[in-house]
């Protein structure tokens, strides 16, 4: 499993873009970069995943560097409801487990 | 479609007792995983069940055991409870081969006193 490194916490003003970085220098060629988030008192929620190319869905965008050693999750217009812990995970898509780190606690403020 | 449902939501047990936690997987999902989340930590993988068979196990002792039923619901059993077993226990379901990840329940908060 790839070891991922994320900042412990970040702040973002409501309405601004939140850019959450993740380092995954040991990611293997068959591991996708997955992002989950966990809002207080809930289970983790899938956000997005990607292998090499940048990806976008209704929740977020994922930018992966060409060497795949790091990525950035972008929430284009953060709201108070985006306050959560965000986890970056390397995952093959077929392995039985997700390996969570301690994630980034994003606080969105007025 | 219904999501993942876990019961009970909260539970208090005494050290040395046994506990059973239950999980109903999302409709159509055939794989269930269990995770333990201590306060301030990320979830840690306990084990996974696929079509009623254990399909991977994390670094947890044998007193953590599980079952998956023909309807794909699942139970997590923990024997000889220890104080360090106090945590949020999360169940996640998926349909094997899908790439959009796992669907997690809201968890069972277990407190061992």
C-alpha cells in the first residue's frame, strides 16, 4: 500500500476553492489515488479517484502530477458542509482493504 | 437505493464481555468490510467478506470474528472485550469490480468500561 502524507489541518473561507494536497511518492503503477471524506459522526464518503489523468465530478476535481508522486483535491466553491476530514488513499481497486492515514481536517469558515 | 445500515448506533459494554455488531449492506452489494476507528485516527481495516467467505484480514487478533449471511448482511463479533476496543466500528459495502469505492455506514460507537 502506498504511504500517503497530508497536512494535518487546513482552513478555507466559504465560497473559495479548497486545495488539499497529498504526497504519495511510493505509489505503485497499479494504484489509483482515491479521496474520501468523513464528516463528523458519519462514515467516510467516496469523493473521486484517478490514475494518471486529471478527473472531475460533481463533487470535486483531482489533479495528479505527471510523476504521480503527489495530487491535489480541489473543492471549487467550499461551503460549511464541506467541513470534514479528507483522506487520500492509494488503492488498486481490487485489494480487500483501504488504508487510511490520519487525513486533513478541513475547516470551512464564514 | 438504500445505504449501509448499522446497529446499534451506540453501545456500552464491560471489559471481558462479548459484543455483536450488525450491518446491512447497500442493496445489490455483495462485499462487506469492517473497520475500527479510534478517536482521532483514520479507520483501520479489520476484515472483509465476499459471498460469505473471509476475503482479507487486517492486523486484529482472533477474538475479532465475523460472518456474512446469504443476503450479504454481516456481523462483527468481538470476544473478551478490552478497554482499547473502545472505538467507532464502521461497516462498508461494495459490489466487487466496481471502481466508485465503498459505501460506509455511520458506524457503531462502542465504549468498553
